[in-house]
């Protein structure tokens, strides 16, 4: 049998005519990958001509380049300064002694940034802030229930087409309008006395979930810990931790985000002396409820910047549904309503042909998502001249410098120039965005590969991106 040859990165070129550019791109696209299907298109936004296309109207899975479609519909519908508020409401009066005769409600509106990513402090930071606001409003006791309202979105926690094998991973956490910390919890394991049981705490603390420690404290500084869900839904933690070990933290996906978030708010209220006499339950907000306080997200521009640079699926799923709800929140956010809005924007404003795109989710994780290379370039062309163009451009990773492109195309003409969204799953590699050629032309491009030869596909895309950056017409 032949000795396998280690893959070698493709070299970029510096073509000086449109014909030479097309030939170089075709060679790079066709010459290396073993099997699979490609779609590609390059357009000069400066001159308006198409410089290259290959199966540009073939529908392919986009992976995380789908987040650019989500970005466009969110910016188009909500605007870059829009903020999503997680609110606290009451449906009764507050007496002079601080007693609320009625229910207290935590209403989620699909804020993906309800976490300590943008707030100082530990994972309890967002509920701590709200609980402090409630105490500051003079509420000391609630005679009724603590209600969690997640009805801004439909009840589908897991989008269609998500691989069940991914569901225990943080990048495939359940989707809910009432979420905290991107629906990831932390188990903090602290050693006890020698031979004793270690202490296990949930972060953020919550009244919605019990944790049982079966972790033994042994000698040394190491830790070997596993966690699983017991018959009653509690988290059971087993293993060992060294008596001289620091507190170790392990992450788990939150299965029921709304209940967990409500329980975290309940715990934060209790820590500030606010007593709830009734139960905690999930239900719609009572009709006559009045707003007590709220915590707004950062402006949409900052939220989208994080989503695209770090390719955060949780942010994409919530924003996809937020856009469908609209600024007035007058419809339920869902994958279906998100896809309907996307089709409307693509068809009426971007000029994409009917049937070219289908979105089963907002992140690109679903295997049911489909786009064409042409639709992606059309989307990029539209975003380039939109009022929020600078926000969209700034959200994209930069080759050799930031986000998911930090390690790509370094020390080539694309370094610090090409800015684009990446996409990667087990059988998809994609790249779409902008680059300024050596001759000053601004180019929009889309490269999509569906197949098993991911390394060579990514190598080809890096070479094609650098080649576009080196392109100048003589």
C-alpha cells in the first residue's frame, strides 16, 4: 500500500486578471479535496461583476455561516441599538411593610446575554442584580408565587436536525426565552476533611435542582469527578478530589432552562432577605401585572459581535427567535417564525430566489439547514450597503487576528484584511465574507464544502481567501 502523504497547505497566488483569478480559484477548489460537494461565488462589490462561481445555486449545509443570515434579519428587524430586557413584574400591591400581596414574575424575552459574560461577578450575577433591584424597590415578602414566564418562545427546546450526540455539549444547549449563562451550569467541587465527603455547589445556585455529592476527599491535589442525573432529576456527583486541591469546576448543560433560571432568581431573592410564601412555577405573565424592574441586554451590535466572532450557537438561536418576535414582541419566537421572517427578508429585500435557503435553526447546527453560495453573496452584498453595514462588518472575525479566524491566513495578504464568518461541523466547512484586493476592489465571497475531507477544504479556503486579497486587475 502507498505511504500516506501528510497534507501540505496550498499556496496562495497574486493573479492580475479576472481570468487568471478564476483559474487559480478553480484549481484550488478542485485540486485537493477527496470527494464531497462544493459551492462557491465571488463578486466585486466595487465593479459589480462576478469573478468566480462554482455550483453557486446548489443547496448545501452552511454550518455556522448561517449566523450571518441570522445577523442580517436581526439587524434589519430590530436595529443595532435594540436591547432585550429580562423583566420582573408584580400582579398585586406592595404594602408599607414591603409585603407584595400577589405574585412576582420573572419574564424572559430571549436575552442571550443574561449571564456573567457582560456583567461583573460569578454565574449568579444577572439574577443577583435583579434580586437587588427588587429589594431596592421595597419588596420584602411575596404572599403568592414566584412565576417564570418563558412564553416569548415556543416550547421546542431542541431545534429539528440537531444531532442527539451533541446535546450534552455546551454548543448544543436547549433553547428558551428564559435562560441564564448560555444554559450552562457549573459544579464547584471543594475538598472536605480527609476521608470525608467533598462539598458540591451549583453555580449559579438554584432552588430548582438538587445536587448530591458522592465525592470522597483523598490525599493529594488531583480530582477525578463524574456527574449524572439521578432518577428524580437531581445531579449526582461521584469520584475523588485531593485534600490539597483547589475548588474544581465542571460544566453541565441545563436541561430545563426556564425552571433553572427561575430557581436561580428564587435563590438570589432569598439571599437578599426577600421571602416567597408560595411555590415557584412556570406560567404566562398575569394580564394585569405591572413592571417592577428589568435588566437590559447590551445593544444588539455588541451581542452580534460576540455571536459572530466566537460563533456562539446560543446567541444565534435566541436572536433568530427575537427577530421573529419583532420589537413589539407581537408574535411567538420559534424556528418556524424565524425561517418565515428570513424568507421574507431574503425574497423582498435581498433578492434571493425562492427555495434557495431553508433555516431549521439560527446557528447552523441543524443538518436540515440549506443555503446556496449565490444567496450568501447576495446577503453579503445587501449587508454591505445597509444602514447598519459597519456593525455587520465589525462583527466578523478578521483573518490572523480575531475570533475563529485568529489562526488562519496569517502573514498573507488576507491578514488583518479579510473578515468573514467560518462554519465547521463534522461534514461541513464554509467561509463567507469580505476582502479588499491588492488593487483596492472590495470583494464578497462564499465558499461552502460538504464532505468528509475537512482539512483540505479549510486549507483550500484559506488559500482562496489569501488569493482574493492578492488580486489586482492590471
